[in-house]
C-alpha cells in the first residue's frame, strides 16, 4: 500500500514538468522584505481584496475548448457559456483586475465535472460543483497548462489564486424515479472508485435528503440528491487529502471549501491539519446563514476547526440595511460589533454583499447604484476580507440562481463602483487599520453610520448616509485622527469632502444625501502589534505567519510560551516561524523586536499533539434523561485532557445507518498512531456532569487512514 504522504506518480504525471516552475514562488516564505505585499504570503489574506469569478461566465479566452452538444448554449443560463482560464489570464494581462486593486481571485472548482445534463434540473455543470474526478482539470475551462499559465500570470501580477473545492459530494444521483447517467460516479485519475448505486465499499452516505433541521441532519444526509461522500471512509479520506495536495502543488494560494456545514467537523479538522503540514494556505468555507443573528454552531466551527467562514451575517445585514431597507444603520452596527465578539479571528472571515447563491445586490436594491456603492464602502472598510462578486462593479443584475450567474456585462474601468473598489483596495494594502483594526461607532442614527477602525497608530474613519433624499450635520463626533485636515480617500466620488479634526473631535461636517466618505491616517508603529496569526492551529514544525506592524526590519525573537521558535522570515509587517517542539496545548505567542525592549502578545494558539486522523466514537446504550447529552473526554489535547469544560460534543443520535438513540456517535480529529484513554460523560444544559463508570476505555488510533471505535456506555 502506498503511503498517502508520498506523491502518487500516476496522479501527478501531468504536473511534474511544471512543478519546478513553482520554486521561485513558494520560496518567498524564506526571504526577508515585505512578503505581505505580494503573493508569497498565502497564509494571510487580511490585506487583500478578493474577486469571485464564476469561470464559465467571465470571459471566453479560447473558444476551441468550449463544449459541444446539449451542455453548451450561451443563451441558456443553465448551460456552459464558454468562459475559461485563458479568459481570466487575458483579463489579468490587460489590467482590468489590477486596476481595480484586486489581489486575489476566487475561481470555480477546477476539477473535472460530469459531462451530461442533470435531469432533475436540466442543468449542465458549468458552475463546477458536480465533480467526478478531482485529479483531472475541467476540460471546458482549459488544460493543465492553461491552469498553470493562469496561476503564473496571476502571481507575476501580485494576485493570489483561490480555488473552490467541494469535498462534500459528487453529482446528483437520486431524485424520485429519475435515472442519472453518471450515477454520482467518483473517479481517481480516470479509474472508477464507485458509483452511488451498488456502493459496496460505502464511499457514499446513503441517508435521505437533509431537511436542514439539525446540524446532524445536515452533515450525514444528502443535499438535494447529490451523492454525499462519506469522508470517514479511509479511501475517501485519502482521496480528498491527495487531491487537494495536488492542486496546492500547482501554486494555488487559498481554498474556498464548499458546504462545510454538511461535513463532519472532526474530519475537516483532520483534513485541514494534513494540509497545513505541507502548505502555507488560507482556507475558508461556506456555512450558509440566512439571518443576521449569531449561529453558535457556525461561529463554534470557525473558532475550533481552523477554517474561516464566508461571513453571511454581515452580508445579510448590509443587504437588509442598504438593499431592501428592512434594517436601519443602528441595527447594522449592532451586527458589526457582535461579529467582533463572536470570532476568535474576525479579520480572517471573508465578507461580501452578493455572490453566486443569492440575488445580485442591484436587483435587491431595485437598481439603486448609490446603494451598491455605499454597500462596498461599508464592506471594504469593515473587519474581514472583502470579496467582490464578478460583474457587480458593473452593476450587474440577476435574481436567484442561475439568473445571478450571468455573463460578465462589460469591462468598463470608469464606473463609480470600479473606482470606489480600486481606491479602498489600495487603502487596505496601505493602512493596517482596515486589515486588523478594532471598530468603534462615532456617530449614528437610522440613516447614518460613522465608525472608526484603529490599529496601533493607524486610523480609518468612515461615514455613510444611506438616505438619498436627506443629508445630516455630523456634530459632536470624536475621532482618533490627529488634529488637521483630511481629504476623502474616495476623491469625492460619493460626495465626501474635507474633514477637519481639532482636539480629537470632528469639526462641522455635513454628510449629504446618499453620500459616503473615508479619511485615514497611517503612522509608523514603533512597538510591535500583532494583527493576525495564520493559521491558529498546527503541529510542531509547521510554519506560522504572524501579521501586524512594528516588528522592525531586523530579526527579533518569537516565543510560544517560553520556547523560542525558528524564524523563517522577518519584516516590519510580517514574520514567519516554525512551531517549536513543545507539548500540545494553548500557548501565548510573544514577538520581541531586535531591540529587545518591546513585545506583542497573542493568546490561545493551539499546538496539536501530532499529525491527525479522524475517528468515529460510538457510545452504545447510553440512556439519558431529558436535556442530557453525551460528550467525550480523554487524555490528550484533542479530547479535552479530562477537562469537562472542553468535552467533545454534544454527540449525535439520529442517523440510522451510524447510530440512533440510545446509541450516540461523533467524528473527532485525534493524533494518529498513539494509544489514548477516553470516557463518555452525560452533561445537561446547566453543565451538570455524570461520569461514565468503569475503567477508562483504551484505543490505538490508526495511521494513514480513518478509524471507528464502538463501546458500551458504563452506566
């Protein structure tokens, strides 16, 4: 059996020649200078502006790779239209993206998709979400060399590449009595692994469609008949780890993971840890949330899994406030403030105002261009990494899928929205307050929001009036901006104007109807301040990126607790180090400049016990009283180190093919190849704990594959 960690020659034969081209790109981590200004820092995207592209709908750079037959029809929004990687390359080269200040592009999943029409919706797989072979490129987007050309061109223009990746499922395989020609088939470099029907090796889950009622139901039941991959199967686990390694070896900088709400968090944590052992990569996922309220499962996932999220809360709040008017500015600010309390790393969450799964903002706002422009001002100056949905800078319209995925309407570089994005993207690169700063309200009413982002000595002040018929005098507002006069960063594109600050207060200022303005001060920090650490979890030997300011140009010292780490690179705004050999646990990270007199501290970095694997724990005959749930504890960090406040769970008990009450189960990321001891507990909503009786259970975790352990609960 081939070790999964070794690159499988048959899987990589088409890449072997081009991999040598990546050395100058990936070697950037070992250099000095300012790596955050270029693509060599692929761990942190906090200073970046992302541009999301539905590849098939952006630009047809090479008509010769367009499909033939019934899956191709540029007049049908459910069929292929011809956009490809060549088209993206051309638009990088002609300056359209760099002129807008874009420093990262998120493209459709590049893997080979089904080539037939899905009979349940009469749609082709133009969107990339019906993968069949994760080891081959989608031929209708281009060849492997076309993909490599796009990556290299992007990097030459200081643009990072993010690929969409969908490890949750393949293609649709069940819908009533319909026959699906491809049967959800999964291939590995041309060799069939399994189809959904006659799945003798349990490559897929075979539960009913999810009703979205519980997290458990979302994870183990299929979405709309899509063949739901069983990630806890060892073959699937290895398949998905090898596949993402292959694409990252191409030079890909980031991963957007589709449907993270629909896969076991324990498996995803194990998959992510495997990625981080070999790659400096930013990873964020889609956990759909249709409201502006905090979903504790969602934020818990972001805080514990190591995967950042698309920030639906802010998107919904901006859309409700500036799009359809169902919220006011004070309610919007409440959401903005609560976000910063909910996430351990708010600056790594990815923000947006529209995307491929919701109506275009311009449609929601009934064609109000100023509402869109003001929405971009708020999104691009709020905490998180802003994402522009292709074509929205051209005021594209469209309702629900697939109408929201229309062809790129134009490449006009003079639209107001394009210019606003360009100026604010540049500001995000120049002023650390937008990348890492805290947010503070300075003045607001139902229509106006004035807020400030500060980080060290850097400040950005933002004022937005959503009312297109009435202006307001902004009086009595305080600010961290030093005394003086400030020109609008937006060059008065949205009204703006000059702001005067005296004694820490804003002088007389009138914010006209529908106007917005941004003012800033960027002063050098003389003491180190940490903005981000990416990722927030890892094992000894992994490289960690520390972003911020004031680190100095000469190499200083970084410690995890009291243990010094090996420095890989050092600049005033970015430091990269290797996690030292230390015991598993949560550590404060301290950065000390070369002068030795100033330090910056960052708490709760999680050092794992070692390389991870995913194990399913099943507790049989665990009878509970109303309000009680089953949790897991054990003798390693990943199992809470016997601390009941860190117990793993609550366990699931309503998936017939795995376990149903009184049996319970949960999928957990644990260190591989070690002997562990564990017990189950019962815990109620008040935190009362009943320990399982008997001796500790023991288990040797597997290496290179997943595991399952099932024991009776000792009452």
